[in-house]
């Protein structure tokens, strides 16, 4: 289990799974519009044995309130390496 201060601990996915989810969403959504739900995310998660309640909570923590927002807002770098995602230090 991830330490409490580990931001990735909010999300029940590892980086490979998050990358796969985002790629799947991008492919499916490119063929049509987002319906402002987690419908495609939920179908992917069901096929991978991922608990939906924890997944929704973790994705929403990073701004993924629907399928298209998962693609746009849930940046794997921000989730798994928040220091690097913040950019260079301003010292």
C-alpha cells in the first residue's frame, strides 16, 4: 500500500495502467464526443478488475470528472512524479 503522503496513493492504478487507460480513452473518444460521464473509464476498469469507487475518487482528485477530463487533466507525471511535473525550481 502507498504511504499516506504519496499522491499516487489516491489512485488505484500504477503508471502503466494509467497510461493504458488514457490511451484507451483517447482512442474511443476520438471516434465520438464525451458524454460527461466515466462510461468508457468504467468499462475499461471493469475489464481490469479495478474498483470503480476508488478509481473515480482518485481520478477526480486530479480533475478527471469524466472521460475526456481524464485524458486532458490526469497527467501521469503529476500523479506519479509531482516534483518533476511542477517544472524547474525558481531559485
